[in-house]
C-alpha cells in the first residue's frame, strides 16, 4: 500500500469548556476520496480546521507527507499542497472573480498560473463569462464554483472540502459533485465533509462516521452505505 499522505492520531480539540473532537484517528492515502459524515455538531468542521492549521488541538498529532504539521500556519500548509474550501465558501466579496482566482495562486511563482486559470474557466464556463464581476454578487452555486476554482489554483495535493453542496439547488449540487469526482480522478486526494451523507458515500472510496466528536465507524464507503446503523442514522432509512 502507498505511504500515508495524511495521518491524524489522538486528535482532541475544545472550544472553551466544550470538547468538540475526542481522540480522533484517521488516515488518507494518495489519490483517495474519503468522506467524513455525521450529524450537525458532530465535529466534522472542527476536524478539518485542526488539520489545516486554523484551530490548535489540545492533544494529538497531524502528520502530512511524513511530517508533523500541527503548529504550522494555514499559509504554510497551502504552500505544501494542503488546501481547504471552507464551509460558507469564504470568497472575497469585493474582489472580482478573476482576482479571487489569482489569490488562490498567491504563493506560486511558476509560469503555469495563466493556463491553470484557463482550466478553471473551462471547468466553470459561467465564471469565465463573468470574470470581471464582483464575487459578492454571485449566486450561492457560483460562489461555490469560485471557491473550488480558487483552491485548485493553489495546486492542492490534499483538498479538504467542507459542505460544498450546502444551500445549493439540486442541479448545482450535481455539478459540484461532478467536479469533486473529476478532481479526484486527476489524482488529487480529497477529504470531503458533507451533510448529504448518501451522495458523499456514493462518491467516496472510504468513509469515517463522527458522532459527538468521536469516530464511531469507518470502512469502505460502499459497505457503510449498506450498513443498517448508518442507514438509520444518516440516510433516512
């Protein structure tokens, strides 16, 4: 088996006196698409924020590409290819679409930035049509396209996606999941947090289930999709 790309061991994160994540372990291998599912408040977003340096864990370690990275700033991890698309998109509302995309490439010094922007526009033609438009005037689905495009401009090795389908119309949800699948097929490792557990499990190779900050199940996504406990709790069965 390939060397682990990301290993999280014994992760504990608290907000004030509230223990949001408790002794969490997970791992990702290169090229995998792994889903992290659970109810609201289960600790999914907290886990992603701790991995990418936005939250400081109380305990545990995060190892990325064989190196301990807890304590690194998010910008340092972006430079190493660990990139997050946050819940709520986090676009720069008063900047244009193209300026937002260029922010994704802020740390790059290579000569392929223009061709990568063209690739994002090819993937999301609506963004090309409106490339000078202020990002804050876009619809929710368009903003999600932009947030994903901006992340791709950072050339991620590991892409963390936090609730990419939240609040979107069904047709836009289909398009976003199609892009996630395409990005995964191109070799980018993906850790997907998604409230739509059924779609997340259909898409993923493996999955983890969080409940009240603790990891309660893990395994092949197809097996979890058939698991009676998962069906009852998360799939409406």
